C-alpha cells in the first residue's frame, strides 16, 4: 500500500495512506488532501490507484504539477518520487512488505541506445524508455508492423517503456514480477490491444498481442 508524505520547508505536515481508487488534491476543502495555499489550485491533481499502480494526473492547474523537478500531465508514480506543488513537496512511498518493485526509478527522456534500434524518420512514432534498475531475465520486444518504422524492434529492458506520439497518444508498458502490463497515459482516444480499445487503466500483455496507437501497429513478443 502506498502513502504520501506532505512537507513544507523540510517539515512534515501530514501523511496520507492511499486507499481509494481516486484521491483528489487541491486547495478546496472537499478534496481528499487539502493544501490551503494560493499556489495550489482548487482542484489541482488526482491520484488514481490501479491495482498496485498509482498514477498522478494534473487537472490543468495554474502552477502545474512536478515530479522530481519535471512538469508532468499524467505519470505513474514510483517509490520515493517527490511530487512538487508550489512550495510543497509530497513524497510517494510504498510500504515495506509489498511485492511491488520498490527499486523502480523513472528517468523521463532516457532514449533507447542507438545500437539497439535502426534510425526512424521524424514522422515515425517516438519510443523512449524510462531508466530503471535491473532488467527481466527474458526481455520482451515490441515490433513495429506498419508505417515508416515497420520492422523496427525495441527490447523492453526497462521497468517502464513509453510508446506513441507525445501530445497525440501515449501509452506505457510496465514490467511486473508476474509479466507485462499495458496502460493508457495520454491522448483523447484510447489505444487498442488485438482490435479491442483499452477499457480500464491497464491490461496484461501476452505473447503475440498486437497494440495499435497513434496510427501504428506494434506486436508484443515475449521470449
């Protein structure tokens, strides 16, 4: 079970256990987590719990929501991530004893090594990895089936890999101890798996599944 530790100027103000599917954060008194400060919007952000995962989404706040110093719209939280809202810092922590991977470290922008992929035209969907500790014993791969990048393969050696076009449609593939799961991250329309639009926040991936997003088809292959 995850919890949030809210602090201001290094002083812990409150600790909140995440027990609901949706936990709202903002200045208005009806929020689950109330931060009475003008730098915080009335409805600033929402945390969504999906199984063992917790996503945080900025609700078009005035001053934005930051994770580890970087502005975000929606992102999966990792153990020890620090959410910054105004002068407040909110550390996300996963309680000891959970079987969820607590060593995950998200580093947005870490690109796939050039040696591991062929060059793709600028119009092709971007694929970028979020760095993490360790890798699976038998890594899976994503194969692009159509478009200018057809034939390209990306090995899923990281805990979280993002696929799609930023600002259009973005999804993530997360490695769990029990396998890989696919999640919608950004975009008005939802991606599909084997022709079926993603209904919930996540869906488990199986060998041979065909993912489609931002007009591109990709096949998930697990050795």
